C-alpha cells in the first residue's frame, strides 16, 4: 500500500513568519529517514500504512506543542493498494507525457 501525503503544519500564534517552526518539523523528517519533499506550501511524504501517516503527523505536532498555543494543519492523502514509490513515479509519468 502507498499512502501519499501532503500536509502543512504551522503555528498561528507566532506572527507573520513561521519558517523557524516549520524547520523543526523538517529536521524531524531528516532525522527519521523518511522520504519527503518540501514544497513552498507544505511537505509531501509517502509511507505504507495509515498508522504510519498518523504517527508522522503526531511527531510533527510534538515538535511544536511545547511553545505553540495554536497550530494549523492541513492534510491530503492519496491511498492506493499494490503500489509504492509513487512520489517518484507520479512525477516521472507526467514528465514522460510532456515529452510526447
């Protein structure tokens, strides 16, 4: 199974710029060894179970909970059985079609 997830998480009580808080979540990704892709509007990652998705989201929140009183989160998921490595394969498929 492939759970392809795009999410954004940031505090809403820390002013206009929150990159120092988002960077704490990205450091968590780097330490965990998860395959992820940072985008200007969020982070994309892929795991093989829903339980792992919720674990990652929970760990991301734990990076902020100690000093953030309000945290905003958006989560989009594309769950597909019998597939994997879709972060890479979906982009390759689009690029292939562009060249045709």
